C-alpha cells in the first residue's frame, strides 16, 4: 500500500496513548490540518513543507506550556493530533487553564472513537497539570464538532470572538 494510506482495519489502538510530536511527524500533522474545507483555506500543505511550519513546531516544542501530541495505530501511522496549551491566569486565584486546539483525526478513522480518546487523554493531562478548567473554541461552520464537544460535557458558556489580521 502506498505511503500515507492508512488501512481502517489497523485501528487497534486500545493500548496506545498520545505521544509528543516529533519533527518527522510534522508533514502528516499539517496534511491532517489541511484535510477539510476550512483547513484547505488556511493551511498550505506542500512537500517540502513551508518553513513557517517548522518554525512554529520548534517554538511549540521548546515551550513547556505547549504539548503537541499525535496518536498512532499499531502500525505506527499517525491517526490523530491535538495541541494542548497551558495558560496561566490571575483569575481563579492564579489558576491555569488548558486550551485544546487543532484536533484532527485522519479521515479514514473518523467515527471510531479516536477523537474521544484524544479528548479523554487531554482532559486527564489537564487535571494532572493542575488546570482548573479545559476550554476550546470551535468554528460555527463545524456543527458536528460542536455536537461532539457537547457530548463530551463541554458547554457553550461564553461567546468567543476573533480579530483576524490580513
């Protein structure tokens, strides 16, 4: 089978936990980020990858408050990714919040519990690091993602806003 093709019957991940991403994983991560209608508009997956991704990766892995994670199947194929950021606040008596971002599951593995496995790990990791809450944002153009997050117990308690620069 050509490289990059993942066979769905290779799921068997019950004993695996996410691991920290390595530079060799970066092309597969970016490819997953770009593999949906919104990602296609904002990501640029080419080979070789644009240098901005390598620079961002190096910044992330050098920051002790950032954890870029990947999940592999038993064959070593990357089937999921997320970034977990720990943010120190003065509010909540100097509390720490965990921010979950850039969650992606390889399209061949969607609907098989991979996203839930990633979130369970991230929530457990946030508790382990002493976070008082876990937060995330989701694009309103992704109603399935919103439903998924609500099933995991997340509530839409705030209205998020962004200011994009051109």
